[in-house]
């Protein structure tokens, strides 16, 4: 963890969840007891179809909600897209942008991610900007260079610790059960912090939360969250099980 940063655990439900899954959000709220509230922030990012309902279900719990993507456009003839303002209107406080599944499956480039992050900030949402390398890039020794390039192209100028979250998710670890070594995570997060200082300023970088994502689960959360410059987690599959999600949160708040 980074000194003086309150950790964040954000759950990315991806394309999972019907109305019946509102029970997951309610169970997380019930387990977010006062001691945990004092030490860690929680956010749930459900599919857009459930965002309003989950936000309503979590009123009074101090658990935030977020979108999984947003349009770079404010409004207009963009059939099927959801604007950042629409997410905010549905109760969101965060939005994930630049997830590797968007970058690979939808061909999003750094410039696209940057435009979405800027749109999010304009709508008073905090973008969770995702970066991460493929296995081939890591094996070629290019992991840090790839991530730094993504940061340079994706992060809006003028961002602060209050308006930006970064999530490092090695592409090869997402949903595979594989995780980098603790040393690899430490090196990457230190490199991200250094690059943030170069991009945003040395006074700003220490306040930006840098999350780790990629097969995070209760059994490995404590070790990962104990790494310097890891300020929480972006959780995929484990966020669909309330007790697993809370277990990761407890590891952050320990």
C-alpha cells in the first residue's frame, strides 16, 4: 500500500448479471461492517442494465457504483452507446475505461481511452484507467515500456488523485488464474508511480490510487495488497461472490 492513500476495491461484473444478482450487491452491503468502512472504499461496476438498480440498492451503504465503459461523446446520434453523464445520472461515481477486453475486442487505442477518460471527468466521474501488457510483451522484456506508453496516451492532462484511478491488469493474468510474482507487481507499480510523477507532477502522483487486477482472490489478496504502491484491487470473477469480494476488501483493510 501507499502511505496516506485509502485503498479501493472495485468489482467489475463484466457481462454478467440479471435482476436476481442484485442479491450480490445487498450481501456485500451487509458485510461492509463499520471497521471495514473505516479502512477501505468499495465500488461495484455492474452491467449498464443494472447500474441504476444496484445504485439504488446501495443507498446508505457508502459503497460506490461505476460503469464498465462510456462513450467519448456527450450525446447525439451514437446508437447503442452510453455517455458518462448517463452513468452519473444512474448513480455512478466511477467508470472503467481502457480495459484490455475493450482494447483487444473492440480495437480501442490509447487515444480512445484518453477521450473516454476526459468525458468521464467532465461528467464528474472518476475514470479507472486500465493498463497492462500481454504475455508476449512480458516475455520480450517490454512490459514496463508498454504500460508507460499506455499511461502517456490514456491519462488526461491535469488529472489528480481525486479525479483518476489507474488499474494495472496484466492481460495474460485476467481470468486465467495466473498472477505475476510479487516482485513483478512491485516493479510494475513502482514504474507506474514514477511515470505518473513525470506525467502529472511529483506532488500529484503519490495521491493517485494504483490498483492491481488479474485473478485476484481472497487466497492471494493479502500478499498482493501488501506490495508497495498497490492501493487496492480491480476484481473480476471474484466480485460475483459477495464473500470473496469482501475477503479481498478485508485483505486491503488489514
